């Protein structure tokens, strides 16, 4: 009966969580979808398949019979397996790119057999590793006061999978996300560029196809990784989105740019804090080292300090502010030429940005848990208000529970100003 009740709860939450994904699209989105209908990601099929997998995991209840140390080791073994798969796939690519190999299919046959075996091991280990990680994150959420009677609502459910891409569309004259359309993940760089060109020329907009790290569906979608810290943060981030979906803040996600920034900044802040607690408790050997203290002055350090240091966030923020001003003045072509020139500078300094345009800022400017970066002057007050509320809150739970009942930026400002 316990398993049946939990499955019923999961199904109910899944239905509620999907409501945000079937909002009626606006006219701009429909115009863009004329170019993407045949290549859009099928969320419904993915969600149904993922829920069936999770129901099977819940029914088995295997995590209850494992010792705590064994649970963590299984997760680490899974990440190591993913790393070996990535490495082997890289070797396989070499066979098909080396011009000296005349018959790559024959030459790579032993490696492909090895890769098939690794894939089988991954299919066997993935459900258990995910169930353990969900169990651990739920325990941390309970420790932080984010659960009801020790059970997260909704339950923590995620699945590692190849993620869809996102086509972001902004007007040229102002930075604003007018469309965010999920595309199938089998989409090469040249195909991305071709789609962007078609959309831009036909609709006179700025578009960009971007990679994402997770999707707040239910279960949440998380890309495969070998980094335990990154995995913990992304799973926590997406679960916070699930948590907020059942409350006014999450339900208002698509209301305007301010609400999207509040949602994403809240998820970023909470994701980082939950990740830190989870790693400290279950994977202490992977706690990131503290920042190195500044060394005492010496002739060598003085010479080194005279070298210019490229600060990505500061440079990107400066770029955004100047672009905003040019667009405000109606200088669209000048703003676009400036962004392209700045992109070259970022590339020269080790940041391979494929395209820097209005759509880039419309997407990346929503994550404002750290000042600066791609957020501009319009977005800065929003992220600053979220950070201020977190600073005023005695705990993460107090912060999340408080902000989850916000449904406008003005309301958030009033709450921050009213708190001593």
C-alpha cells in the first residue's frame, strides 16, 4: 500500500507539473514554430517513459536495503562508468576522423564491442544510481526543512538523458525572450546555424540554439556527467523548479521576464546550497577546496599582477550594458556589429562563444544569482532583490517558502523593503 500511495502521489504531481508545459503559446511562438514543428522534442513520450521507469524503481525499493557507504559508492561507480563511456566514444570518433584508416568500420569493431558492453552496464546501473541519488537529495531536503514529514513534495525524481536543445528568439530592437522552443538533440552545429539564419531572415528577429543542463519536467531531465558536484547542483536546481511549480512563483514563470529571472535565480541559489550540503554529507572527499589565499607580494607576483586578467563576468556585463544603450538609442545594426566584435574578444580569451546576439542575452540574462554577467540594468534589480531576500532569511527553507508565494516583482520588492 505504501508503494501504491507513493505512485499515486507521483502521478498526481506529474499531471500538475506538466500544466506549465502546455500553456497556450503566443503568436510569436507560433510564427517561429513554422520552422521547427518537424524537429521539436516530444516531451509527452519522454515523460511517460520516464515515469514508467521511476514507478519500477519505487516498486523495487532497493535503496532501503543498502548501507549508506554502499549507496554512495554505487553512485560514484556509475559516474566512473559514464566517464569510461565518454572516453571510449572519443576513441571511436578517432577511427572515423583519421584519414589514415581506410576501413574504420572494420578497424573499430573490437572497440564497438567494448562500447556495447559498457552501454549494457550503464543500462543496468543507471536506475539504481538515480534512485540512490534521489534518496540522498530527499534526505538533505528534509535536513534543510524543505519537506513535509520527511518527504519532499513533489518527490525528487530525475533521469539522466540526452537533453533537447532550446531555440531562443528575441526581437532585434530589444533584449526579450519571445520564444523558447525545445528541439531534438540530434542537431549538428551547421544545422543550428542554418535554422537560426532562416528564422532571423524570415521574421527579422535574433535567434540562437543553445545547450541546456536540465529541464524542469517531471521527472526532471539531466544531462549525463561525471562531475558529482555538477550533478548534485543541477538535480537540486530542477527539483526546486518542480517545488515552485505547485506554488504562485512557479505558476507565474511565463508571466514576464521579471518572474522568469526570479524563478531561475531562486533555483540557482537553492541548488548551490543543497549541493553543498549533499556533497558534505555523502561525498565529503569531493567538497571543492576553499579559495587559495592571496600570496605575499614578491617580485614574481608583482610582475604577474601587472598582466591583464580577463574577467568573463565583468566583460560580459559591460557588453550587455553597452548593447542595451545602443538598442535604446535605436542603433540596432551598430549594436549587432558591436556584439560580434566583442564575441571575437571572448573567443581570443578562451571563451568559444559561437554567436553573441540579443537572443544570447535574453537566455543567459535570466540567471542572476551572481551579480554581473549577461544580466543588464533592467534585470539587475530583480536578481538583487532575490539575493537580498535570501540574505534576510534565517535559513534556505525560510527563503524558499517565502519567495514561492511571490507572483510579481513589485510584491518581492515590497517584501524585501518591509524586512529589517
